């Protein structure tokens, strides 16, 4: 009988989280399936090693970090465009405003992290919605003087999609049924 306990102990020591690793892909699938950008959701969460042991709250934190990372990518690209030689002061002004709005979005995501830790899901949804509105506001400015830069357009679209995914995950945390 001693040997059976020893064998169980050794197996648990060698494979401590095997059941968690097996269950979590299902959690990621269940989390991402009802979300609009489920492929993006799956891609981000499956690419992060910490997702393997995360619960839904942990997956939400991972997605918030992904949103923040994407915001920084947009911000870096805007900065590069503002440094490019151009005589068009209106475009420069729009880019400067866009950079400010994205910086506000980064601050809002940081507020979301605090709200998420406090399980204040309505606050998270408010801050994410505000970050999305900041992007729309920037787009309105470019309606006056269009700036076409495919890299900026793609980075901004992905940032918006990640924010949308975060909203979906937050709704799941809050117990809101997907429509």
C-alpha cells in the first residue's frame, strides 16, 4: 500500500497541472466562441503561455495586456508618421491629436486593470468603450483630411478588435449572455 501512495505522489509531482492544461483549451474556446472576433481572441490567448493556467479572470487580464500592447504599437506608428517630413500641417495636427487619444486609451486600459482586479466589470466596460470612442474620434478628424497609411490603418483596426474582444470577455465575467 505504501508503494501505491508513493507512486501517486510521484505522478502528481511529475504531472502537477496536467488536468489544468487539458481543461484550459476548452476554457479558451468557451471564452472566445461567442465573441465577434473569436479567431483573434483564440490567437492571442493561445499565444500566451500564462493562458494555460488562467481562469476567465486571468484570460481577461491577458487580453487587457494585449490591448495595451496594441495601443503602444499604434502610438509608435503615429509618432513615426509625425516625424516624417511633410508640409501638411493639418495632417500633423490630426496625428498629434490621434497620439493624444491613443495615450488616453492606454491610461483607460490601465484603469481597466485596476477595475478588473476589483471585479468592477461595469467600470471595465466603460473604460474600454471610452478607449474605442477615442479611436472613432481620431477617425473623424481624418475625415477632414484623409491620411492613408496601411500600417496605421491595420494597427488601429487590430487595436479596435482587441478592445472589442475584451468587452466580450468582460461581459462573460459580468454574467451577460452573448446575443
